[in-house]
């Protein structure tokens, strides 16, 4: 949009086609509001401001035309292809977004400044100056690479952080995964700091495997009872969806909210994506909790197979109950839609005794997930 507005001769009539009604509305219907707010809360605000300035410099007729995305429109499909190629570049192109002084509107109008807008601007400014932790950068790279291999989808680093904020991820799981990515837990090499006394340095090693007990070891390699059993239970639950098993890795487990599943026609399977997000995040967190209980509370005593199985089903059934409660009518607009809950959980529900039509909203109906493999 910006390139067309700024590079086409200003005396030539121009028709701008886009599949984004949001962008079109920002530049036509609501430009004054966004400009008065200094584009502080506008997504890609600096690009929108530069595009608006370029449009103002034009002398010929300029029109906007909305086209439906992913509908076979040749120019729209070509734009999507170019966008994909651009996203795959290792280094971003340098785009000159300089606005001529006579068309530059500086800052936001005080009359439109709110506490929320000011806080957003301050947070964005601070975030732009933050230097990512080396360990977090490495873990994010792991997640992004794994997702590209598993789903053939290339995502940005920022998408991982945004995905952790999805409502489908419980607060407890969200905090856990945030700390995992930041390497914030006192495990593995953290016990080998020079200031650590010898008795504490022994905690760096897994007592079962005798390997350094890093988070990678705990979640994906440890042979102590709990990890392999939970992954197998997750695989069994997933088998009821008839979808290929994505495996257990940094991308599929820690980056579970970022995974995309498609049908044979290339359409996104949103309910399947939501189910995987719930199952994988709960499984990952449960592996960690079992490890902590084994090492700290039980002083090394391992869990039995029945204990692990019962903990898994209790965790997932509890999460199912939370979804059903979140769809309650008294929550009004904040409530989850009944069809979303039903589409998410139906593939793995225990339907041996039959389910009433309104099993989601009917409080007296006992519902649980299937046991065993599909």
C-alpha cells in the first residue's frame, strides 16, 4: 500500500486493492482518529502514517477497492506470494518511511490522549529498547525452527510471545512457559555458578539419568517416570482426532499455541488447533510439576504408572470443566461460545454412555475424556 502510494506518479490515477478492511478503514474512514492519537495504538502505525502522508501528496484520483482474500484473485494471490517471500528473508529490506516536513504530523493531540494510550506508548517505547536475554533468544529460535519443520509455517519471534497470551492457555501454564523460554528456573547449569557451595552444585545433575538437568532434559529427554508416560497419554488422546501426531519438541509443546493445522483444502482447523494448545500446554506443565514433586517433595521417589495416569486425566478433565464453565450464559458477551467448546473437545470425549445435545451448558451432565488410544 505504501509503495504504491509513494512510487506511482502523483499525477496518475491510482486504484489500491487490498484484502484488509482494517487497513482500508484506517486510511479512509478513521484516518483522523488515528492521526489525532499519533498512530500510537495503530498496528504498524509508522507505516500507516507514512502511507497517509503519501496519499495526501497525490494530485490525481485515488480509489480503494476491497478484494476477498484467498479466493483466487490473481493480484491478491501474487501479493500473498511476495509477502511470504519477504517474510522468509533473513534480513528485512530497508524501507524509507521518511515523511516530508510539510506533511508530517508530530505526536498525538492532547485532547485525544488517554491514560491507556499514554501507557501503551510508554510500554512500546520501553520494549523497543529492551535487549533480549541470550537464553531466551536461543529458546525462541528453537521454537520457531521446530514449528517450521512440523507445520511448514514460518512465524516471527514476536508471534511466540503473543501466542502465550491466548485465552486458551491458562495463567498457570502461561507463566510456566514464559519462565521456561527465559530460562528462569533454578535447574541445571544455574546450580554450577561459582558462588554455589558443593552440596548445592550436586543439584545440577539428574539423579536418574546422571545428565545435567536442564529444562530441555526435564521436558524432552529425562528417563525418570512421568515424562514419557505423559507424552504417551498425550499421543493417545490426540489419536482420537485422526490427525497426524506432531511429536513432542520445543516447537510443538512450548510453542503449542503457535501451531497451525490445516485440512486437505488448506483451510485452518481452528478447533483442532485449540485442542492441541490445551492438551500440549497442560501436558508440558504436568511433566514439570511431577518432576518437582519427585525431586523436592518425594525426595527422589518415583510415581507409579497409575498415579501418573490419574494425574493426567484429572488435569485434562479439570480443563474441560473450566471450558464448560466459561461458556455459562450468565457471563454474557464474555462467555465462550458453546459451539467452540463442543468442537474443541468432542473428538476426545468419552461417548460410551451417550451425550445429551446440550452437554456443554447442562451443569448436571458428567463429561470426561476417553481413556486409551483411538
